[in-house]
């Protein structure tokens, strides 16, 4: 196994490891936030100290948090590992952990001396986050043992009984092994939090939480520790301060207001909009680039966070359930009946303290920042890119901060899509935009694609993925730069089309604009698409010259990991004689740099620019995963592997882009019952110009 593949599987960073754990925990919790909100409303209204006490409806509160919520979380964790089958065995196993915890606590309470307070019930949230994914993963491995060995007609019998028997065994394991471990762990964590509260040290947690947020490490703390402990506390007291340690929107608001008044360049221009998104939309990640741009500002967010926590401690305020997303609206909805004054003051004071500290820091460095802006290097775009790198995947919100709205200072005649290799995502993006420009009736503008390394300073507008914008800006310093996070249907395309339309109507077009653009090179000529009909229409290549053959199309009912999907794509291309065995490593290396997710459930994996020697010819592979592929946080159904020799692949990608730019066509592709039917629907990629 090559060094590239090993490096991809073992990032070698504690930060990355914690981030992945946090992301997985978040993936289990976030889809179930509606259930937590519903439970919070039941608590806020119907418990004895609620807004409208109701003994009958209060009876829902206990079973909901003790049984429903942990099992929902476990089911989601199992589904993330092994679809519905994983969700079922995860739920069975987690019920064993719940029952085991109750049994142990019942035995302990029976042995307590008379008059001593009973040990409270422990809700199995941590148990669900452990047992759910574990049970699903084991079930997946067990199924792999007898896959292909079951006689025809007995598949359903084997599937049903194997899952039932394993669920039975897993529940017993959770009852006797996991439940005692989780009970012990919850007692330790609960005791640690209690000690911090009793000694008035809870504000110090901001020293850990605020920096962790900026590096996307907070999910492991928030969903792994604070949410389970907060829910347990809310069950006993009707509210918990722990829900406010990370969710307070005042911190980010204060920082963004400081940039609004005292920042410079792109950071100042984008701060007001970011403040609205953060405070009312609850998207906290929008302020992280501002901290990374000037690391001293970490002191401001820590100071604001500590102020907010201290205020909530002083007023004994809390929320009845987690506030997610961390919007002021969500926070106020979940605020306990007696806590509005404390919560609102905490938000206001944390914003004020963060603003004051950040203002001092920004004012102190203002001369240097202005000089950097004048030199065209204010660092904000780089900070946005680093934030996305810390997150581990693209973000439409962050991409919007980096790209801004395109503003042209000269007539735009030449638009270039640039990517790392110039052979995949950029070609498809160019095709999509080219069609939009054509539909808008705009002439005199050429749209082509290149590798970033091939940019030569002649472009008027350059479009790249957000992670690559800074590299492209270094090569094309005088061009307008637009960042996108979705090459198939980015809203930025409409901005570009509107910019070109305004240019045409405002008389700013160049003298040659009266005539349609004529490609000047073979590369550009092949990149210009022709109008194609519906799926499968048109004239196809001869079978022996087709880039997509019947044997290169597959359908899988289940799911796969991104690495498994890459391996299958590489294997198909190798079987077609289009690539060597080294191409998989190049595809994997490409994903580590910039994702090949295109939007519309499509990924188009291909190698890096340095891997062209591994390409022997042009070919395509198509695999549909009905169970989906988690493509580094994006949901993918179709994986179209590409090998392009010379410029031949550009027309291929243009046709693929047309297929996936129409939702009705995507629906037909998803409805294909057999690989043969799917192949026929994909026949347009074999069309001649």
C-alpha cells in the first residue's frame, strides 16, 4: 500500500481525530434536534414549575427523555453506519443499555440506608452514541461473512434471523457490560461539572470551549459531554446552564460588530451580513475566519464567553433543552421560565465584552491591516480557506464570505474555471455556466477550464472552489475571482450571468462582442458544448470507441464509504484499460486536497494533475449507490469516475453536466431498475459533437 493511501487513512493529527469524532457525534444528534425541541416544549409547559402545569401531559416528559431520545440517537448512529438494518440493531442494543442502567440503579437504591436520597436515573445518551454505531458496524461485518453464500430464496430468512439474533446478543452485552461503564462515566463527568459549579469555576470552561469552536473541536465536547449532562440536569431541575456554555450567540455578535466598525477590507465589508447570519441564523462558524485572520482575537471570544457563563451562573439561568442551531431565536425559545433576565443579560454582556476587547486589538493593528489591504493581501480569503480546512469540508456560508459578489472593473470576455487538475470539476462547472450564458442570450464571452497551474494571466474572471481561490488569485492577480462550493448548481452562477448581462446592456462590452466567440484552440473547441436532447438521445460513438461501456455501469442497493467508492471507480477504469493501478492513489490524493463532490448527489472522482501518466485512455465509470455515500459530509448517490486522455474528456464532462443539471433527468437516473437501463440513460455521454 502506497504512502498516499496510508496518509489518507491515518491523518496523524489529534485535532483531526477529535474533529472526526465530534462530527460523527454531531451527525447523530443534529437530525434528532426536533425531538429534543419537542421534549423541551413539553418540559417548559407541563412540568410542575412550567408555564402551564399539566399532570397528565407531564407524564410524557420522563419516558420521552429516558427511552425515545436515546433510541432515536442510537438509530441515527446505526443508520449512518449501515442504513436501516444498522438502525434496527442499534436500537435493540441500546434498549439493553437502558434496561441495564435502570437495573443497576434499582439494586443500588435498594441497598441504601433508610432516609438517604435515592440515586437518580441515568439517561443513556452516551450509551446510545457508543452502542448504536458499534452494533451497526458489527452487523455490517457479520453480513459480509456470508454475503454471496446464501442459497437463492433464503436471503430474507437469513437477513431477518441474523439481525434478530445479533440484536439479542448485543442487547445482553449492553445490559451487563456497557451500562455499568456508562453509569460510572456519567457519575465521574457529573461530579466534575458539579465541582466546577460549587466552586464558581464554570466560567473557566470558556478557555477550552471558545478556541475549540474555532477549530471545530467543540462537537465532541458539546454533543459528547454537555448535551447528555445537560439533559440529565434538566430532567431534575427543569433547566440546565450547560446548554449555554457553547451556544451563546453574543460572543460571535460582539466580534463581528467590532469588525464592522474597526475592521478593514473584505473582513469589514462582510462582517455586517455575517453578524445577521450568526445571530439570527445560528451559524456560529461564520465568525471563525475572523478569529483565524487575527489570532489575538481568541482573547476577545474567551473574555466574552467567560462573561456570559458568569452571568448565567450569577442569575442561576438555564435552558430547558439544547438550542440548535445557536440562534438567539432558538436560545429564547428554550429558555426556562425563570431565566429570561439572566439569559438575555448573558448574551448582551458577552457581546459587549467581546466587542470591547476585539476593538482594542483591531485598533492597535489598524495601520498594518490597512497597509496589507493596499498591497492586496489582507488575509481574509486565506482565513476562510483555513476555516473550511479545519471543518474538513466545504461550507456554503463560508464560501459566500470568501467569494463575495463578483464586481468587474473591466469588460469580461474570458471566463475560466480552474481546479487542481483542470480535468474534472472545472470542466463540468464550465459546461453548466456556458449553458446558462447561452440561455441568457449573452454573446462575446468564452468559458473554458484549466488547471490552476496553467493560468497565464489572461483571464477576466476566474471561478474556483473556495479552497483553491487563493492559489488562483496568485496566478491571476488582475482577474475577478468567484468562489463556489457546488459546481453543478451554485447560486454564484446566476450572479455571474447577471454581471455579464449588465455589462452587455451598459455598453461596456468589447468591440468584438458583436460576433460570437470563436474557440482559438483545440482544447477550447472541444470544450464548447452542443445542444443535446433528452437522456439517451443523439448519435452515439461506435461501441469499440465508447468512453462508457455497458460493463462500466453498476448499481448497489447499499451504501459505501468514500474510499470504497473511489476504489471501485478506479477498478472499473483499470478494467477498461484506461488507467494503471496507480490511479486510485491519485484519486485519493485529489480528495485530500479538494473534494470532487459536484452537487445534485454527484461526485466525479479523478486523479491529480501530476497523475496524468497513469491515464492510458479516456473512459468513464458509473456507479449508483442507492444507500448513499458520505462524501466527506456531502450525500452522494452517483459516483462517476473519469479518466481523460488529452482533451477528449472535456466533451464527456459537458454531457455529464447536462445530465445532472436537470432534476427530472436525475430522477430518471435514480429510477433505473437495472445497470442496463441506467447505461441506456447515460448514452448521451457517448455522443459525438
